[in-house]
C-alpha cells in the first residue's frame, strides 16, 4: 500500500510534511497508519502500522477518520480531543484513478484558541446577564402607566440596542403640579443608558428640593447644565430634553426646550394638532449658561400631548427619506384609540432595514380628576 501511495506522493513529497508544525498522517481506507510526519511522531510516538479505527483508546492510537464519515464528500473537518488538548482535524480522500486509496489527515492544535473562545463565551454570558439586569433596572425607572394627578399616562419604549439612550418621566411636585420631560442622549448603548439614569436622578433630586430651588423649566434646565458639567465628560457627549410642568389647578402646561428636535404635539378633542415650539441649546459642556425661554399653553380636559424622540421622525425608508413630523401629525390628528400602537406599526412598516435609533413615545391626556389624584 505504501508503494502505491508513493506512486502518488513520492518519497520526496512525503518528506515535505516533516517541515510542517501541524501533525500530518496518512491512513488507508481500513484505518491502518501508513505515514505520519516527524512532528506527529515526536509528540505521540511511531504509530505506523497500527490500526486507528480498531479500539484506538485501548491501544492509545490517535483515532482515525473512517471512510464512511465522508458521506459522499471528499473532504471532512471535525474537532478531536487528545488528552488535554484540542485539535481541528481536516481529512481528504486520496484517489488512485477513481478508487479511494487512502485518507490524508491534518491535525492542527487549537487548544489556545479553544481556551480563548471558552473565556470569551464565559465573558459574553456574564455580560449578557449584566445587560439583562441593566435592562430590567432601566425599564423599572419608567413612570407607572395610568393616572397621575389628572393626567392619563401611556408610553412605548423600544431601544435600538439592548439598552436605550432615551428617557422620560412623570414626577409629582406638589398637590397640583406634575413635571414631565423626555430626553434623548446622543449615541446608544451602555454609556448612553447610564446618562439617562443621570438625567432622571438629577431632575428628581432637583424637584425634591423644589421648594428651595424652584421647579420651572428654565431653573431645572440650568440646574441640569451645572450638574452635567460636573461629570467632565467629552465634548461630544450631550443630551436634549423637553421639560414642562402641568398645573391641574390652572389647567396649564409650562415648558421649555433644550435642543430636543422631536417637537411634542398637542392634540385637542377635535384632532387639531399644535406643535409645542421652543428653542434652546442641548445640555452639554459647551452649553451657554444663559436662560431658557419658557412657553405656556392651556391643557383642557380631553386634550393630549404626545412626547417622542427622533427615533420616530428620523426613521428612513428604502430611498433614505425620513418618516418626518408631518406624517406623524397626520396620523395623530385622527385621534385613534390605540394611537401609540398605530405609530409604532406605521413607522415599522415605513422603515427599511433594522431599527437604528431608540424609540420613546410618551402620551398624556388630561382627564377629570374625580378622586383628586
């Protein structure tokens, strides 16, 4: 058999295998070892003449590749554990004319790679568990749905990644006033989600001291600038926020905008839509310490406000065209009962490709405050 093999691989060609760092072995179709290179001989001893398919564990022979394993294929790749090491075995059938003569096996030691992969998988599993926990925590920070002192609150929160860079909140200030904001942190992922928690904590901390510090939009936004500057982050880090205060006693909503380009929409009972316009710079290290201009509207019973982030309006279709504000205005003007589901479904249908930005929708409606809540 070896002579027949040398008619295909000359003795000189077989010697070439001795220069390889991989193990190389040739077995016949019965599993008998015909040749092994110097590297393999040094590591496992001379096994030429032994049968690699006949009780290999008992005979301490490296298990061979059976001709039946190829399933009408000429090449085969599999993994093999030899002692404490892992090998990637690539096998090819050697033909003489049309008859299978032997099998060429190459053993590559992948122990280091296997260890690295297992470590990576362990880290990935741990990271996934931590992301799961972080997502649960982030979602738990969202306000409760339902009645908030005369405001019925509904929302949708759909991160583009595992965590979101969007945040909104509904916070009681006193017996008659409720703060509402929606914020959008530049970028996505873990750092953006951590910044949303900073925004939430900062706003709530300020409002908890509102009898001293004040609660109006200009005061709160300037407070955010000061607290954000203390983080000393990169200039590229910033967030936008639209903040307002609803007063159920006067039936008014006073607000200011810090760079939030997703302009909230007020919808009256007839479906007429008003954009709550406002100008102001985002919260960043380079933001001016000037004042934010405030606006005030009446919010009557049955009227609603839709707060959202640009993950809605900047969704693109196949041609790269934004969904835009006007499509959103047209949709909400119909006063559909399940408006948030309508928006999400329409935007999802409009989108070409995957969701690239976080989506947050906060919908509040002024209701009769029967229970004085």
